[in-house]
C-alpha cells in the first residue's frame, strides 16, 4: 500500500499542496483515551483520490495549516463514524466542518444497518477486506511499525470510493439534504456537549433533590479542574457514583466523608478537606437549573401507547427504506407522545420540541405518526405471510372490515 508519512515539518508542504488541489478528502484519526483527561491525538490519516497521507501530530510543530484546509468550505471531508474527528477539529479550532459526509450515517439514511462497522461496509460495497490486527495498538509509541501504518492508511484509502457510491444513491432518493442537515445538527450537538456542564449527564443525578444538585456541581467542577491540571481521566480523581453518593448524604463532615467506601483508601484521604469544602459550598448554594426540569412537567404516556407508536415508527422506517436506529429511540417516541398528550404548541427551536417532528424526521415519521395517534389512519395486518405484513390506511377505508 502506498502512503506518505508526514513525520517532520519539512514534509508538510507536500501534504498542503495535495490538499489544495483536492475538492474532497477522506479523514480519520488514531488516538488513545485511557490515560488522559481528553483523548490524545496520535495520528491523522488523510486521503485524496490519488494519495494517502499519515500525519504524526507528535512530530509536527503546528497543525494549524492542516485544520485550516480540512475546514475550508470548498472542500468536502469524508469520515466514517466521525464523532471524534468532529471533536478534535472543534477543540483545535472552535469550528465545525462546513462540508462533511459521514459514511456510517449515509448508510443508515439509505436503509442499511446502522451503526455499521467500516469493515462491513468495505466488504458490502467494494468487496474489500479491512485489517483488524491493530485495533488495540498503543498509537503513542514511536516509531510506528509498518503494520500500524498500513492499517491506518487502509482506514481512509477507500473513503472517496465509498462516498461516490453512497452519494449517488442519496441523490436518487433525494436525501442528500437529509444528510447535510443531520450532520449540521450533530456537529452543533457535539459542540453544545463540549461546552455544557457535564454533571447533568451523571447517572442517577435526576433522582436527586434540587438541594443536592449544587453539591454535585461543585464536586464535578473540582474533579474536572484537578483532572485537567494532572491530564488524567476524571474518574481516577473521583468516580461518578461517589459524587452522587456524597451529594445524597449531604454531609461536609470530613470524618463521615472518609468512611464512605471508595474514599477510605490512603490515596484519597488527602483530598477529603477539598471534598468537604466543595460539599459545604454546595449545601449553601442555590439549586442550579437543569435541562430536564421542563421535560419532567410533561405527562408520562401510557406504556402501551408508547409501544404501539414505536411499532408504527418501525413500520414507517421499513416502508421508507431507512434505518429505525438513525431515526430515533424509544425515548424519542415517548417524548413525542408526551408532547401530544400535553397539547403543546411550541416553536421548532424550543428545547422541548420533539426531535421526531424536526426536519426530515417530521416529514417522514412525525406527521404520519400523528395521523395514527389522532385516529385518522391506522395500521392493519394486510398479509401475515409477507415479510412486511402490515399496511397503513385511512380508518374510513373498507379494508379495515377485512381484519
């Protein structure tokens, strides 16, 4: 396999020249996330239609020129499951990709398996086999081996060809705008995720009383700041479940804190005064606002209603050749039913406005589901022997009498 290793500043101009002449590029990264506060970027793989480049960020003094070209609105960037690539670009520049094509999402919008591995897609669309030999490698070690570099190069080698095939199918189904809107929405969501106070996502935090939430926030902020200074995973400073338990107990007494299982080890004892100070501060602070506060005011839909609407969504997805997993979850269906039960009329940009009513999801799924919910249309068993036994019809049609 031919590739160019860019492992010193003098090799960067060749990469820049190649990017300047390309209207689209494949992009992937290799990183290690176990031992640092944020994932450590170890390799950038970039492909044009003619060449593959492996860029070593540990050996390059400035990646600014590379990010500038990848974020150029005149250039399409092709990724597969590009969450981390989006985040690396955002952390480095504060910007989103103006033009982005995600292979995995495109497949889902075409009715294929979602999520689907890169290896499966290579085999399905191009008849190529992807190597799996370096999936657990430590990308921080240098020098990189030939096997590592060939594995990394293969991750982007076929991205332009996959784009050509999938984009043609999206054009035929008139779904290219769906992919563009989906990726804009996901990039915005990831940027919001990066900026948001992460304590609101802790498991069990929604079960705490409002007065305990300020304690969670103080402990979270303390843990984050310390983990950033030490460049270590936040969970090694203080586990998530211990933050929840400390807030639930609501005591700033150092002796009682030190008796909590998980904090009794000698390595944690020196942090007890700082933890106690955080708890004391939180106990006297005003309860913070939470993203679920308004959502909790919505009525909870009956379980059978939610299950029925989920089955109807599955039918609509199957009929329209789109993966249900990319459309929404059971939770999304529940939020939609709760919205209708509350008889709300909210603007489309409101946080409580259901995701299944936004954009292409609203046209494809949300509005047809409302016709079923309101009784204007219904599902019935048209032919139990067919692979798709169900059909959708108006309630006034005589077909219903055949059931």
